[in-house]
C-alpha cells in the first residue's frame, strides 16, 4: 500500500513538473503591439517582421510591423506612444538617453532595451564614374548623407569630420535609403552614406550593374573614429556579395530591439524568452539572426535593459549592465 502511495506521488510530481515545463515553454501574451522598423525595402523591416512572427507564434501576441523612417523616427514615435516597440541603432539609443544630436531639445527615456540584434555597417556607396575611392575624395561631390535627422546622417557628419570635412566641403543631399539608391542609379548624386546590416538589398541591386564601389575607411581614420565615438566597432565584410572583388572595412553600430517602459515585465520576459528559446527559427528565416547570441545581447547597450528582459537574462546566469 505504501509503495502505491509513493508511486502515485511520483507520478503526480512528474506530471506537475511536466506541466510546469510546458507552461515555462509556452508563456502567453494577450496584448497587441506596433513595432517601428525602417523602409519597406530595408533590413529593419524584414528582420523586424521575422522577430514579430516568431514572438507571435510562440506567445500568442499580436505584434504588427510598420514601415518608418528608421531609428530616429522610431524613438520619436515611442516618445509619443504611437509605437510600443521598435528597432533602433545603439548610437541613436545613446543620443536619445543623453539628449544630444537629434534629441538635443530633450532626452527620451520612456523606452528600454530588450536585446542587441545584428551589426549595422556604415556603408559608403559611390558610382565608379565619380572617381571616389576614399572619403577624402568626396570634396566638391554630390553626396547623399541620409534623410534629415536620421541616424546615418549623424554618422555621415561624424565620418566626414574625422577626415577634416563638413557639409561646406560637399554638395550634400538629404535623401532616404531608397531615394539615395535611385538617385545614384540615375546619376543625380555621386555617392551616398547608409547605415544598414550587410548585405543591403539596395546596394546588392546597384551592384548587379557593376557600376558602383563601396568605400573603405582606412586604418588611421578608423582608429580616430573609434577614439572619438566609442559606440562604433570595426566591421569588415565577410564575403563579396556586392561583387567588388575585395573586402570593405568600415565601422558598425548594433541594431537593437526596444520597448516602452510601461509594457509589463511578464510580457517583455515572454518576448525575450521567445526570441532566445527559438533563435534557430529566427536564423532560418533571416541570416541576420546568426549575429545574435545570449552572450552578445548587450553589445553597445549602456544599461537601459527592461526589467522583464533582465529577469530572463539573469535566470540564464548573465550579468545585466546597470543592475
């Protein structure tokens, strides 16, 4: 009789453990969320769509992805509460929290980080006919520096500055990523700056005609850039998807997923768990996921980690910045 009781208790314990494991693997979210990304032809939109798909499928959440002007606009939409989630660059995250650059009129602090995602390379694309082979060659040329107030417009100013130039030295044009691509294709500009994951579909499309060059930043200026702006990291293209015949070395910032502070800890915990418990699915759907790892979740993030995400990371044994 005693054996039967112990057997029943063991079975009950096993069932309870199984139920607990099932619950842990099936955390549910009932809310609806709008995620700001970037242009419909860019990496943010495609990668954000994959994140939303994976989180939705494993939590029951209703995350809708919207096309936007990119990182800076996404932060402004978060400030107004028009988006609940967004992809932003780590440099823009830093500018917003500290109230500098595009946010000099006031810091934006009503959002927190969930995870770093993938490196975004500052890509400097020039037409071969322009003769531009270095940033130094841009003097007097028609240069698209990005959309007004965009994250990569700031990067363009910073890189030009390291080479001793500013907008007085070039014929600057303020265009979005897709507009810059079209303008270069139509010979309306000589080169454009862009901050994007590698490879970028717009640059790949241009490269098919064999009429572009992607410019490297030389070692001396790379070092100066990192010393002045420590959120930059060196990035060298791992392959030749632009058919240039050589690698390109530049700098990169990280893309990161952020959410409004007001989103509940349990919901953000479930989102974070869905991402990292199913990272293989993200990688299968978008190669940018190969840059993601638990150990790299805080790359370029100073410490504004959402408490719900922090709880997940701490359960995995990670030290969370700022805690």
